[in-house]
């Protein structure tokens, strides 16, 4: 099928707009080139429908977005294209060439929510039990305790680095959590200032005991009560936790570098696989809405499907 030719007027409008974004908005050349490709697509859609660019209406744009989706373009890709078209029509409006932006209320198709990445049980245990024999015992004990808390209690990285070694007035005023070893609980300050208590497992308690025996009095200033500190005595940052987990996972021989939220996902998935209690997982994670937690039912189904495929004699037909 022959591609519709652009009218001279439409081509001139697109050229003027691209000159505008290059000169007045000072966009990078590559960005302007991508804008040009998206606007060329728009102009050809319009030519195929027999409508000039300034006469395009919202129903045209929705139809073209649906065509791109049916052709296999992702929702994110369509959203980027629509954003470029929206900017073009906003400029036409400022130029007095249209009365309303036809792309204003058009949204790209929603993408399926990606499943969170979780480790298998064996991988999680492999990471938790890894010991860096040639490394610094102080760092190894600290990192092991971090892994046990992230995986054993399902903490967010911000919750982890906000923990103190014990409750105090300062912790309460600053909105920090703490470890209650006697009660085998972690008092967590979560999102929105919401507090929750999560269990402190035996392995995590043992790892914390080893870390606290080595932690010493190195912390300084406001970090004096911080559970996890760096070598300079300051409270550990989220970036440092990410870096140490990545290093530890590679040393432990895991195929995928691990980040803190992956351990939280693993905690949720493994508890749900064992208990089937979605409400309990919601409470442990501190989710305000059960819908946020329901993503783990999809992970759980994946686990069941793999077990079925591996074990059932009728699962795979030759």
C-alpha cells in the first residue's frame, strides 16, 4: 500500500515546530530528531485520513494510538509519541492555529504491571549464608545482618537504614525505628510515618548479635544510636546498602546482582508460598491497600506453575 504523501502545508508546520524546539527550547539534536520522526508519523496518519494537521480531532488520535498498539508498540512507546504530539499541538494553540489540543485527553494503553523480581529460596539462603573469608570481618558481619533483616523481615531499604540499636526519645522524635531483641521484634517507621512491628527471626537475631559485638562505639554525632554505620561512624546510606548487596551477591555466585527491594520481594513471595495468607503478608510489608500486595499472588502462581510443569506427567506433551 502506498504511503500517503504529506501536504506542503503540513510539512511546513512540522518544519517550523522543529525549528522552534531546536532554537527556542534548545533541545538536543537527537531529541529533536526523535520529535521529527514522531511528527512524521502523525502527519502520515493525518494524510491517510484525509485531514490536515490543524483539523485533527481527539477521535483521530485515539484511533491512531489504538492502531499503534495493535501493531505491537508498547504502551510506554505510545505514551512517548503522544507526548511529542501533545507538545506540537500546544505550540499550534499558542500560534493561534487551533482552538483545542486534540491530544490533551488521550492516554496510552496501560502496560501490564511488571512482576517484582524475587530470588528463589535456595538463592536467598545462599546469599544470607555467604561469608567473605578473605574480607573485613567487621564489614562482613554488618552486611550479613543487613541481608538477614531485609530478607527475614521484609524491610524497605529506607526502613533498614533508619533503625536504631534501641528505642530512645531521639528515635521517636526523628521518626526512626529500632530493634527489640528481647521481644524478637523490629519496630519499623514505614511510609507516611506509619509504624509497624515485624518479627525478628532467629537467624536475623543471631546475625545482629554478631554485628553488634563488632560494631563497637565507632558511631559519631547523630549516628551514635544508628544500627548500621559505615567505617567513618556515620549512618549508612541507601546507596551504600545497594553497593554492598550487589558486591555480596556477586561474591556469593548469584547469577543476578541483588538489590534491597529484591530481598523484600523474596520475603513476601516466600511467606505467601508457605502460608497462603495474603492479609498477613500485607501487614508484614506495611501496605496500606491489599491490591498492592496482590502482585505476589502472581509470583506465587508462577512458582506453582513451574512445580506443575516439572512434576506432573501430563504437564508437557511431546
